[in-house]
């Protein structure tokens, strides 16, 4: 998880000069287990704890 956050942060830093504030960080999570992860890929996947489909969270 930490390495993914670092990769996303580095990608944002490198592309910041080309963007005009269009990147918004988003979180995905399991509503059953209450886990949260930063979205770092186009696929949401499933929860490793209970197998439920992960969903985009409104924060």
C-alpha cells in the first residue's frame, strides 16, 4: 500500500507541470470490513478479508 501511494505521489509530482488541478485523489474500500485504500489502478478489485467487491468511497 505504501509503495503504491509513493508511486501515485511521484507520478503526480512529475505531471504537475502539465495539469491544471485536474487530478483528484480517490479512495476505494469495503463497506463490510470498513477498509480503505487509495485508488491507484483502473480496477477496484475485491476485499482480501471478506471477498466483497470494493467500491469507490465518497469522502
